[in-house]
C-alpha cells in the first residue's frame, strides 16, 4: 500500500502548489491519491474463498501408466535423484490409494546385473524399454542430472554503531563498519524422460530445476546452512515439479465473492449475504451456502446471488450446475463483471479437466 502511494508522490506528478479558478490543485491531488488508496484497500479486503482443487497431470500419457520403474540417473547427485524420485512416486496417493505401483530397486538391480546392462553414460531409450519388458513395467523413467552444485558468494554489509552517547544515553556520534557475509545457493537441474513401454514413445520429458539458498553475516551468531541441506531442498523443489507432470495433484485457488450488485436488496437479504461471508471466512462454506440460498429465495433478481450459488456448486464439485448459475448471473448483468467472466472461463477449464481426470483415475 505504501509503495502505491509513493508512485503518486508530488515529485512524480509534475503538479504544482497553485490555485486556479478557486481550486487547490494540492487538494485535488490528495483526493486523487485517497481514491487510488481506497481502491487498493477495497481490492485487498474483498471477500474470497480459498479452496484446493484436484487437477489432472500435465502429461496425460504419463499419468495413464501404472507400473513404473526408475532406472539410475546419470551425473552428479544421480543416485540421490533416483532414490528421491522413487520415494516421491511411492508416496503419491489419490482418492486415499496409491496412484503408481513402483518396482523395487532390488528387482531393478537384479535385472541389470543378470543382463549385464552397462549404464556408463546416458541410458538410451531402446535399452530402457528392454529393461522395462524384463521387469514387467508399463512405464520406465530414465534421465540425467545436468547440475547439482552449491556455490558461495562473499560480500560485505555496512553496520552503524554508536561511538558516543550523552548522559541520557542518546547517541551523539555514529560509526560505520563493514561485516563479512556469506550467501550460499544450491541449484539442481535434471532431465527425466517417461517412456510408455508398449508404444516405445516418450510421453513426458522436461528440464526441471530447483534452488535453495541461505545467507548470514559474521555478527548474526549463526553459520550459513550446509551445502547438503540446501541441495536436499533444491532437489525436493525440482522433484515436486515432476510430480505435477506425471500424476493428478491439488492446487490452491482463491475465488472472489460478490456481495452486492446493481439491484436494491432488502435488509434481510443483505444480512443473509453478510452472514454467509462470515461463515465462509470460518471455513464453513456449507453454512454460507445455506445463507445465500435463503437470500436467493427472497431476492430473485440481480447477479450477486446467482454468482454466490455458482461458487457453492463449483467448490462442491458440481461444475455443470455452477456453470448454469454463472450463466444466469451473466445474463442478469447490464455490463461485463470481471468476477463473472473469470468464473465462466474457470468453470469451462474445470469441466475439461474433469474429463481428463476421469481417464487418469480409471486407467
């Protein structure tokens, strides 16, 4: 908020402190600033609902595979990446059940040893498919690590220290001094490939990255975070991106609420809407929707209440009903309303995603 006010400071406007035609331009500028400040305040205070939404995997072909094997990744940190990828895949649960069956490392090593496969360099796709057939996998993951390193940067920061005080303890003279500081940053880049064994096609491949950092100065009383600890965090960030590629996952979403429109509402209708907002702020959308439903029965015009009931249907997963409510709200507007336009686009995407999810969850 303060930064926005600074944007409209006197030096940046070119306006002067003069009076013209009886109008104080400074007062006009102050009113303008107040209006802008108030707009951002209203935007920040607009009621919203926070919800988690299950969305399909980004790589549909990878998400339709079931029994997976992870071959050793090549490069520095390859062993760690391989192990952490396996653990991540084993831990994926959707609808309270495991999403993938992951072949154990012992079984993979046995096949590699018996067949005398050599993985001195990057594993080619044909070799990976041959290993997968022997393991009974319908999907196999290969890859290489392009970077796995942590670097330090030394720098200095200036500190001010009181050099002289008066009898009341007030500082009369300040002295500047520099202290040495260290910034440590860990970075990981790796490229996984997911291969559909049946078709032999690569169904997912992307360069993934993760980073983690820490900094401290000599006067802080603590040491900079260890390189290994930062590398673990960096790998975790990159691997979480891979999880979103291969499996359905939850994303956080905020939905703005509309509490008024261009129609005249009776006091009891306004009160029901306000009560609903209070319930939603406490995480009780069920009670909020009860309040808004009662308000809708009393006030059958306008777009705010159809929109609120659309939000209720959307969050409960009834997307077709939500779309009907949003379209009704849109028909009741005299001019475009951003929240309604966003809702119509959002619900269309959710309906499309719902079809993909059904395919991914019933493979």
